[in-house]
């Protein structure tokens, strides 16, 4: 994919403006005796503590750098790093009393910094800036979401499936019991009969989608779900694009799915992605609409 030089220049100009304005160029971030990396890690640990692995995944940092940051915070008496009681291979970080006080001070100064960005602007400009920041946040978050093929029994896959079933139970007129569906066991989405994708944002599962690959019939999309907090990031469309490419890679030229009438947003997405409504092709008890799309590798 090619990008216009003007787009690249604008992104770089935006990065320079933000890093200068919010003070990340200084070693003493927010007037404290620590750089932004240490301050951000302190904030991410939070009141409940965090596993070191989760911290690395959330911040997208390598283990060596995170270890150096934690050693610095530990030397200052702000955090403690201990093995998890249930699994000594897992290290858990917790704030000390001094760490909680430092985090509270950083929160207050971060609020002051936000006020300093807004204060010189008039009311209309403030609204424009906050709206623009929200849009940038959504788009940057969308760019960090990863799609990975996992076993349906993986904890992140199971979390997504449980969340999906809970939502369907609430939204369907008849409720939802996965045992009554045509896919009672997500194990059918395991190679060679299928595959299962999990989307993660900052290391946390935010969506899933499965692809059935029966030997004698078209490929079929199953169990596609996006967490409410991740909606609006284009993840549903991204799932469909990735599943279509995977179906083509497995030699399929038709992709199918069925859905319930209550899922109106999903129905609109399928139409916009080139799926055509077709006659019933299965006896799924929870389906009201059936879709099909001819797919190619070009």
C-alpha cells in the first residue's frame, strides 16, 4: 500500500507538535524526577496491580525495557515486584503507599496539563479539539488491534465466546442457548475443519470470528463478535476481509453466513461488504437471514 508524501508529512508534523506540547521531550515529566516511561508505567499499574506480561502487552514494550523501568521504580520505593501466589512464573507489580501518593500527584498534574491545553482556546475551539482528539484516539486504537489465529479453547477465545453468548441471550427474543445452535462446540472451528480468530487491543481480547471449512460445501463465517467498547473501529469489516482472504487461501470461492433479525448493524455490514441475501441453506434455529458472497483471490 502506498501513501502520499503529504499524508506522511502531516503525521510527522502532528507527532512533533504533540510530543512538544505535552512535555514528553523532558526527562522530568510533569515536573517530577522521572521520564514519561516511568510515569506511564506507574499509572498503568493502578490500584489493583498488574502482571508484568500484561503491562508489556498493553504498552507494546519489550521485556528488557519494562524490566529497567520497574527496577527504577522499585529502587525509588514506588512499586513492589513479586511472584504471583498462584503461579511463581508470573510476576505481579503493585504500588506501595509511596507509589500511590506519586500516582495521585501525577494524576493531578496531568489534569493541570489538560487544562493548559484547553484554556487558551475559546468554547468552540475546545469542542473541536476534544472531538478531534477522540477521533484520533479511535483511529490510532484501530491501528493497534491485532488479529491472531488461536485454538477455540484458548482463554481469550473462551472469554470472547462467553461474552458473545451473553449478548445474544439479551438481544434475541427467544434468548440464546449455544447447545441448540448448529455449532454447539467451537472445537469445530479448529484445523482442518476451520479456524478461529481473536482480536486484541493492548493485549486484551476485544472480538472473535470463526471460519468453518467443510470438505463438501462453501466456507461459512460463525461466531463473529466485537466487544461494545471496540465498536466503531472497523473491526467487523476487518474480520470479514481477513476471513474472506483465508477462505480463498483454502481454495474456496463461496463464503456464507447466517444471522438473526435482531442484529441489524451486522446485517447492514454484510450488505455493505458485498454479501447477497439468499434462500435458506441450513436449519439454524436462531437464523432469519442467510447471506452468500462469491470470492476470488484477485
